[in-house]
C-alpha cells in the first residue's frame, strides 16, 4: 500500500524530526528542502526515505547536525569546501553556489567538497547552477565508500555508485536540460525503494554474495553487489567520477569514522563563449527538433532530458507525494522515538 502525503506537510514533519535529533534551526530546513525536492522530482530514492538513516547516523556520531560547511581554500576560479561532516546537502549547496558565482566572474570555474555526508540527489546541484545561467557538471563519490559496485568483470565491490549530473539552462520558462544518473545500474536508494515496496529489481542490476545475477533485492542486502551500468562503459565513467570528486577535493583527509562523501562541480558561463541569448536559442532549437520526432510504438511522445523531473514536480506538488507504507512507517517510527508528533 501507498501513503500520499502533501508537499506542504512533509517539510514541516521532516524539520521537526531533525530539530528533535539535534539539528540547528538553520540546518534542518536546508536538508529537508532537498529531500522533499527529490521526492517531487520523482527520485524517491533520495527523498524522505533517507530521514531514518540520517537520524541513525546522527546517533552514531557520523553526522554532526549542528556544524556548518565552509570554504577552506579558494583562487579566482577554484575552491575547496569543507563539508564539516554535517548534512551533505548543505556542503553541496555551498559548493555549487561557489562554483556558479566564480564562473559568473571569470567564465569557467570549479569547486570541490570533502567531508560531506550523503549529498542527496546531485541533479539538484546541477540545476542550481543552471538556474544561475551556467552549464553545470557535478560528480560525486566517497573517500571511504560505501563501496557497493563491482568493477566490470569483478564479483566484489570496488566502487561507489558514483553519480554524475549535467544541467544546461534553457529559456526562462523551461526547466533545464538535465542528465542525472548513478554510474551503477541503479542508485542504491532505488534498491531501498524496491525493498520498501517488496518488489524485485530488474535483471542486470545486482549480483548475490556468490557473484550470481539475481533480481531478489534481499540478495543485495545479504552481501551482494551492484553492477555498473552499460558494462565497461559505466565502469570507466565511474572511475573518472571518483578521481574528480575524491582526488581533487582531497577526500582521503577526512577521518574514516566519517562518511567522507566528496563532490566536484564545474560551472561554465555560456556568455564567456558567445552571447547568452544565442546559446539559449541553440538549446531551444535542439530541444524543439527532438520534440518534433514522432514517438515510437509504445511511447506517447519524445521527452528531452529533464522533462520527467519537471512534470513529476508539477504533478506531485498538486496531488501529493506517494510513499510506500514501509517508508512512511519507518519515518513515523523515527519521529516517535524522538517524541515528535506524527501527522
């Protein structure tokens, strides 16, 4: 069964939980805004399903709900952000904002973050740059794992899910062109969603503990591993993502007792290359050309990257956010353990 919760109700409830868990009045709304925005975009794997695990990490001392990320070092076109082992969304937002601000000044800039906790849906940080008129690329990995993905040809984990995202700004009334995916066959959060729904996962996603293909999600949680998407291609891209995010941020400096997530954000100002309105005109020409392609059998229309998220956000803002009963009960149980009233 599925619960449908209002897009207005969830943020208030989430903030109450994190405040009760020790988060500051500044930090709690920042992380909840990101979690709910992931649900609105249709990426439930990075939404409020994460609340119980974040609270658990606070209790274990691996997430400091009171700390604030800061810029540790910067040049005219680069920066290093210390995520301070607090909610990773806060460090990610500072990193993306810093890269976008510098790109506006110099045309092309990058910022890297280390000592973050889970940084959420990284497409959000690419969208943040695009909202400021920047072509934005984001790569995320972890200095200390969790490593849940087998390299191509392997049967044991050697990589994280290592997601990558790109966002390209469009005309003011259009959502950005958006690419956002894990370099594994699926984000680990999607396995969490499948588990909550008690559903099998598609073939090609996971191996069991003996290295055999399986669709039973419980096999992953019993020492199984994820596979890279597209075989050797996803594997190679995953390696590059880790080298950018972990290597350039200096991620291994973080103590192994912390999550140690890392982020690398590059922003490009189109106006540094050609008039911005001409660039946007080109983007719209490409998007319109794709939209005019007749749909294949089984499809209603051709969508450009980013349209599914934008449509989901509009629909869920209007109609509510669906959550599996198991997800809602896990969040409610966490709230009750902190003496927070459950709606």
